[in-house]
C-alpha cells in the first residue's frame, strides 16, 4: 500500500488586523475580557474584494511552489470551508482548481465546520493510500468575518479570516500516516449554526439569522471532553503513548479548551501549538495554518509524531496522526 505524507505547506492571511482594542470601540467588550476568556488578541479580516477562494488560492499556490509541483500533477483539490464563495454551488474548490491551473484535478468542498480540515486530510490520505489519487491539495480557508453579527459580542470576538494548505502525496521513504478518527453527533446541531439561508429557513427574518449563532457554554463543555478522549483513542489504536507525541496541533478556538485538555492529559501546554492570539478562530483553516507556520518556521522536523484535533459545529470532531 502507498503511504501518504504531507510534502509541503502554504498559508495566507489577509493583511488587515482587527485588534480586541479596536473591537472594544464598537461593542461592549475589552481586550482584557477577550484575552482572559479566549487567548485571542487579534484577528485578520479579508478586504471587501476577497472571497474565500482568493485566500485558498494564495495558500494552495504557496504549497505547490514550496514542493516544486506542477499544478498539472494534481489529482484532487479538497477545500474544507464553511464560508464558500457561493451558497451550495459551484463548489469553491472548483474555483480554486481553475485559478491554480490544476486542469487534471477533480475538486470538491468538504463541510464539517471547524473539523473540516481533519476530515479533508483523511480523505486525501485514504485516496492516496488506495491508489485513487497521487497528489492531493488539501486547503482550509474561511472568511468568517462575512457571516458574523458584529453586534453580538458572544460570537464576533471569536473568529477571523485565513487559509492554510498542505500538499499530500506518496512518501519517498519510510513514513507513517494512521487512519484518522472522524466523529459526529448531530444531536448537538443547534449549539452552533447559521439559522437561515439554507433549505430549512431560506428567508432570513432578520439579518442576524444569517450569522453564526452559538451556545458557547455547550460547545465549550463538549470540546474539553472530546479533545482529550480522541487524542487518547487515536494513540491507543496505533500503539503509541502520549510521551511519543512531539506536537499536538489543536483547532484554535479557545486557549482555555486546549489548556484544559492538556491538564487532563497531563501533557505540558508547550506540546500544543497555539496561534489563536494572532488569528483567532479561522474554523476549517486553523489546523493547516498552524501546520504551515510550524513547518515554515522550522518547528516541525521530519520524523516527529504529530496529532491534529478538530472540533466544532455538527457537532463534529476528529483527529489525524502522522509522522512529519
Ligand atoms: O470552533 C468552535 C467555536 N466555538 C467555541 O469554541 C466556543 C466555545 N466557548 C467558549 O469559548 C466560551 O464559552 C466563550 C468564550 C464563548 C464565552 O466564555 P465564558 O467564560 O463561557 O463566558 P459566558 O458566556 O459564561 O459569559 C460570562 C459573562 C456574561 O455576563 P453575565 O451574564 O455573567 O453578566 C456575558 O454576557 O461574560 C459576558 N460576555 C462578555 N463580556 C465582555 C460575553 N461575551 C463578552 C464579551 N465581552 N465579548
């Protein structure tokens, strides 16, 4: 069987920075409250003429260039997003595939909210291991700033815009990429959703019906349990122990969620890569953004054991496990 490996990374964040202090001039909040409750200081905001595909193309192109791979060699473009350019169709992945000149590739969006990248990376792994695809570009990209109610201090402080990408292909030496764990519990769907705009409620009664609506406490309680459990489960399934893990790359929603999981696992927080302070929660983009920063700054070294953990709307959660 072919063993897949992440061959390169790419990232793009819009240049505009929105700090907590700037937000506090518009709504009743403060940098002190936001940072102490979430670990977030700032987020990036896409310009008016940027859609999700623009961020995705920039990140995807960088991953291809860093690998020196011709876009013609791509078999598949997978885009994890909950903020597509268009509602339903065409897929944003098709727009990205065309912009990249990946004319031999299929393309599809994958929607599993903040767990989307974990699901998409597993899809790439499985397609390559099965011999269906050789090179798959997996991108997580979001423009959450367009689907927020900027008057709702419970949600608008949490999210930001950005994109990350990984190129997955056959390993040219010894490699390890475990089957991922992908989970869902749709009984929690109401905890985090956009009420209107879909077939359930096509017409919004008010503009805020089109925005993110969240029961923060419910999502928080769910997250602190599943993050710990899924890390232990994927390690156990692959005969690995916590002390053999070099990096945990968690979804960047709230540093308190990560710290709680770290404490319950008895792992030092330093093993968890954190960048929500600068970018906030970019949903499906947080994990590839983190992997790209770690790769490009030299933090990640070949052979290190990495676990990624995603969690979010659906409710969904999941984990990938591989050697870098
Ligand atoms: O990808 C998954 C995405 N979602 C998440 O990760 C969300 C998970 N949940 C959380 O991260 C946390 O629940 C929040 C950060 C959303 C909220 O933190 P909390 O410690 O659970 O605060 P809370 O909702 O219990 O609110 C405490 C107080 C309330 O005031 P009262 O009712 O006690 O007077 C809120 O009105 O804090 C108030 N509050 C704020 N104050 C200043 C809520 N948001 C703000 C704010 N600034 N932005």
